[in-house]
């Protein structure tokens, strides 16, 4: 999408978030008393994307590619080095103090680790009530306690456990506490940074179904970060693939899984285990070498040092993120062909999702083995 097109979409209320040329570099310094910067870790390096109102955008990629840094930039837990972040038409990249406080009423985050993201010295009731305390809301007698217990019930926790401490809950329950805190102020945007990676498989399904249900009920816009490509496929309307601080491909979920265009996306999908592939043998694409250092990334295309299709131009000219004849936008000079995709991806991935539902519009639960009832989840 061009910048002019993105601005027009925002004017029509289609986009809630617009990111343009976002950069976050962490300085590398030398010295103890007199420190001198000798380099920078390029965690996020010139990325642009949009998030429509009410949709779920997935962000995937290897560890260290910049997913979590991007999430923290979007809710302004980190200050960007440069670039623009438009939230509901307002540039929040340079917002300070009072403006940030107002922003945090509209955008919240669910953190990856349910153990370290909760204060062990506080009760669950006070943790969930923190947003009301910070913003001076519900000051009447008993109002906060009543609202907190309503939130606990909404996310599948027993309201009678109001005075318990985080260590008295399981991992899945702790993540539900984090979700309750995040939705307390009824935000427009919820950023979920790998919210189920630290949980058991059966509990993952319960938390994912909870997020999906809350999105439908509250009209949330969701940015979902995960390593599990199967989860991303079920949860997300569109998917952005990151590699070494750059977005290398963006596409609707069906298009990305059915016909990936960037070789890195193809390598990720070819690594998904399939117990009984029905489409015959597949050729697993094994990436050679290690991920380059984000402090000294390769010139031009950052993936060319590990790409089986790389040619001389890939190390000389940085490919733009543009449409490649489909609804996929990919940053690649030599995108995957249909024959290469069929060779590397199992039929389970290249087939459509007919009958399996999607992230919105009446989709069923993600996993049958998990119970969606509050009573069962509260005892987990």
C-alpha cells in the first residue's frame, strides 16, 4: 500500500494503526565513565505496515528478528529512533507524559511471560485494579472491587480469588490475569506478545479462545505475535513475516499459507511438522548458516546470505516490499514460483481452509481438547 493510499484509508476510518519507516536502534557503547558509541543493534530497521480496525495482524519470525521490539514500540513502552506511528490518526512516535497516559487507555499489551509480568507482592485484585488507580477511575466505595471481580469472571477466573497472590495460580490463570488487566480500560488495540508460548498445549487453546471471544465482544483490534505458525493461521486475518529487523512479506493469512512468495517464508512453512502429509513427498528447505548479527546485518537483502535463490543483485540492491502478482507483498528480487512452493510445502498447508473457520466471523474453538467453560478453566 502506498503512503497516499494509506492516508486515504485512515481518513475513511479503515486503519487504526499506520506505521511508516519505523526504526529502533539500541546503541553499543565502550567505556565505563566516558562512554562512546561504537555501533548499534538494529532491532527494527525501517518497517512500514497498517492495521485495520477490528482485524488481527500476526507477526512471525525467528527469535531476535524484532517482533517484541515492534510490539513495545506500538504501545510506546520504547521510544523509536525514528519513524512515524499513527494511532487513530494521531502521531504517537514523539508523544510525552500526559499524551502517553491517554494513549495507554486506548492500547494495551499482554506480555509473553505470565510469571514475570505480574508483581508477586500484590494481590490479583490490586494488579487488575492498577489501570483504574493510575487513571483515577471508579473512585466510589467498592466500585473498583466490583469491576475487578467482573473482569475476573469475564476471563474465566473465580472472583472469590480476589485476594490471592500470583504464585497461587497456574501459568494459564496468570495469563488470564494479564488479559484482565489489559482489557480493564476497554482499549481499542490489544498487542499480544507470544501470550501462549510459556503455556501447556491444552491451556494454550483456552487462552487463544479467550482472546478470540474478547475480540468479538469488544471489537478489539489485535496484533498477535507468535512462533507457532499453526496458531497464527487460525488467529490472524493478515500475517507479517519479519527477518533481522525487516518485514519481508505481508499477506492475508490464506494467501501466505497457500502461496508464500518470499524464500524465507517458504522455509518457515516447510519446517512445520505434518504427521501424515497427503500430498506426497516434500523437499524440506534447510537454511544454511547462522542468523547474521543485527549489529552488522548484510547489505541490501538481509536474507541473501542464506537464500537458495540469491544472485548478485541481492547483495547490491535492497528489494522493496511490493506486490508480486498476488495479494502478497514481498521484499524479494526472485520470489518463489508455484512449482517451488508445491515442491516444498505439504498439501496440508497449500490447501484452503474451507470448513475450518477463520479468525473472525463465527469461527469455532481452536482445539477440541480444551474446555471453554469458566469453571474448567478456573481450576486449571
